[in-house]
């Protein structure tokens, strides 16, 4: 089984580029299942029902999210109503809309997708992602194929999660930093891994934002209203080849589509 994981879609341009590239790429590569992080898919960051629908109709099976999930209150009910869009599981369950994992029925098998958020260098501290994952593994134990989006800042926290879940899930891909890393690999016990899959959005940008705005904020230490950049786009993604009988990754490859 070929599982495609796509980096954070940034704004309207990212959404449009995703639609332009994804259908043909899936066909050429024989992709069976697609997961995409969409938490920045609306211009001005966050996600809306419109941008979520756009991602789904472009050919994505499951949308994962992150720390910008709840920027827009009009999106809260959408999270409750759509089972194949998930926010980090380690948000407080009693007060947070939506769910942190889903089980996607493909007929011949079911695929579990889990969304977690890290705590190191993040703007909000959530429940421990390691202990959260322990609980989720009990709920999805009947699914042979398990995919995890770990939305986190620190590479060390991501690598630690990779080794913690090695042999327990099929693949784990990192999101949030918007910069594709070169460490896609198969860990010793058969789990596919990459620290960050990258982003889908403007090439000439600072993680999607106009460079001059980020430079101004860092140089002058004053707040700036961030606007997304324009121009040519890229789509960063990774494919994990997974054995359907064992649930383990047998091969992995990263892509930077322009």
C-alpha cells in the first residue's frame, strides 16, 4: 500500500497548487491513500470550511491539523461534523471540538490516522503526546496500518517520538516547521519516519510568509501582520510503501514538486 503524506498547505495559493498537482501525481505514483496537513490553508492562517472542502475535493482522504486549528470559530462545528478531519489528540477532550484520530474504511482494510502536537517550543502546552499516544494505540489496535502526523517544533522531540513509536505504527511524519528534512528513513522496527515533510505553498517565502515581514519582525522586535507570499509554489510530500500484512514500511521517498 502506498501512503502519501503532504506538508502543510499554506493559503489560497497552496490550495490551488495542491489541486493542480495532486491528481496526476497520485495516478503516476500509484498512491492508495493520502493524508495532508491543512491547518494553514486559509489566507491569514487557520483553516475554514471552504479551504477544508477544497483540500478534500482535490483528492485528500484525511486532513490533519495543528496549533492554528482553532483560529476561526466558524470552523468548530465543521470539526464535529466531519470524521476525516482531525486535530491534535492531546487537546483537552472535554472542551475541544473534533477528534484526534480517525479510522478510514478502505473496504479491504482500515487505516488509522492519528494527529498529535508536541510541547517543546510550542505556544501552548498540551497533554503529554507520548502518554496520549499510549491511550490511542489501545483504541486502534485492530488497524494494521497506522499513520501519525506529529505537529511539533523541536527535531529532538520528533525523533524521540519516532523511536518511541517504532514498531507500534506504520509511519510517522512531522509537520509544523514547513521545511522538508532529508531524514526520511525506516526505523529499526519497521516504522517509516521523517522529521518534517515540508509545506505546500510559495517557494520565495519564509515558511509561506513574505520574507520582508519576517525580517522586519526579527530585526526590529516589533509585531508585524504576516501576509502570505505570492509567486511560484512547491508541494513537499513523502510516500511510504507499507506492507498490508505486517503494517510495516518497506520503502520511503520524499518529493519536492514544482
